[in-house]
C-alpha cells in the first residue's frame, strides 16, 4: 500500500503545483483581453498599421514557445507599439494557449 501511495502523492503534488503551465481560464472557453494602459503597453500617438503574434502553449506540465511582447513585435516587424492584447484558451486545464497580439508600426 505504501509503495503505491507515495508515487501517487508525488504525481498529484506535481499536477497541482502548476509548474510549467501558462495561465488558465475557464474549462473550455477562449478569453480575449484588451489591455490599454498609459504605460509602455499603450501609446495613442502610434498608429496600428501592423500586427504581430506570439504564442506559448502548455500541455499538462510542459510549456513551449515564446509568448513575449518582443517575440510578437519581431513577428509583425513592429518597432513602435500602439497596444498589446492577450488571448487565452484552456481546455480542461490540460491544454492551455496564451497568444500575445501586438499592434503598432
């Protein structure tokens, strides 16, 4: 009994720790967040003529990809940022995807 209980507790602790996963939302609903800030995330003086996307994906305890603002700027060839938006998708807490969308010129 002890030989089964210890590994089972170790696996449960790893799954509940959330290490290596991207932020999660509801069970199976895509969520779009529009962030407008007076700081470095939103600049009304810059036109939003280009769009760049960067995605990080997590499957159970493993995450891969680069979801940073810098990666999204490289993807769209953006040098000046107008605004940044984030899209989250979660399916049963086992698959999560966070996309950073950058608008600018």
